[in-house]
């Protein structure tokens, strides 16, 4: 019996589909965290959320583009050391407002917003609340430095499970300071000593490093870490060049032991230069931020 052959038209059509799929995938953000990087989990409250699988990805936003746009609105001239009300207007690249029910929970929150001053001294991690279904979200913070604060907003839509990033700015009256860096793996903040362990003398780009984060009272005594965003601590890294950030979650928060005091983080960056890392913990209901400076060759 003679074998049947596919028509030339069918073969061409199949080839065209595969070629189109290839270019679509190539157009997606080139970041470990950019595509299908969230898995469905059930948190301690019985809520379904999308927890980021463990990654060390620094997001170089000079090379990435997301289908998300954001406007940053403040009600009046922003003054140093005065509370500021901020409204974020989030829309798709086509101008459709992004409503809160369209956002997945990631590490117990629907939105993570990181705010940093030009001197990289005054860092805030906030979770805006929706004002309705019109894509407007509100938060307040008190700037302690002058200059142009950078705003990084991180969300994960339920439909796509893809991380989306938007950036903006907040102007604070006054003369800004330049950032100053010096290799540092310890800092004391509000009576708490932060220590970053496992840091080699020389760091290289494109390599995974596993850092431990340890905290104690300045006099060496123990402290009691409280849960924050589903874990006992979190870290964020910014680069001096202002290309982007890394939002790092502890390994145990991914592996299912989120309440562990043994905090370890993966760190991997694509570009050489100085990086400032902020470690966020909660003690007695108050957020505390230790910080470290690392130079990457």
C-alpha cells in the first residue's frame, strides 16, 4: 500500500507555526523570573497564591520591556521628612486599567513596590492598596533624603503568571547626595546587627552565590524574628548604575519552611559594579532594613 504524504501546503503551514512560536518566545523578557516562574501554592491562611520559585535573577531593566505602564501621582510638592501620599495608575500597554482581582498573590501580597533615593540610603518596601477597580493604587511613605526617588512596581497577573515590572519617579525637594560605596557585609540598625555570610573576597558576574543572613542584638543577644511577607526575612539589591534590581526571597520560603530563622539567598548579577543589598526583617512589629555593599567584577 503506498504511503500517504502530507500536502506541501500543510508542511509549510506547520513550519510557519513553529517559526512564529520561536519569535514569540524570543520576544518575551529575557529574565529567569520573566516567564512561567510562579507556581500555585496554598499559604498558611488557606489562600491560593503564586509563590516565586527560587531564583537569583537581577532584572536589568535597560534590556527588558514589559507590557505594563505606570503613572506616579502625588497630591502636592514633596518635601523632605514629610509624609507623602502616592497614587500608582497601572495599565496594560494598550491602556486597559489593571484591577486588583486580576493580580495574583505573591509572597502574601498582590503588589510589591520598592522605593529608593538617589543616594541609595533611604529604601522603602510597600504594598499599595487599591482605590477601586480603575487601576489606581495608593500608598504613603516619608522620604528621608532629597532628590529623585526611583519606584519599581512588581506584579503577577493571574492569567499569565508572568512577572511584570513598571518603573517611575518621585521628586523630593532638595539637593540630592551621590551614593558612596565601601565593601561591607555587616551593619547595625536600631540595635540589631545584620551580617551577610558566605561572601567571597571577589564576586563575578553570571555566577550563583549563596549568602546567609544572620541577625542578633548589637550586644550579641538573640532577637525574635517575626513573619513578614510569608518568611522571616527578605532581600533586595540595587546596582549603582541604576539598571534595575533583584528581589530575593529566602530559599526556605520556596521549599516550604517559610518560618525558619535560617535565611539563605541566591545572588547572581549580569553586570559588574557596585551593588547595595537591603535585608528586611520585622521585630516587635517594626520593619528594619540592614544594608550591605558588594563589588562585582
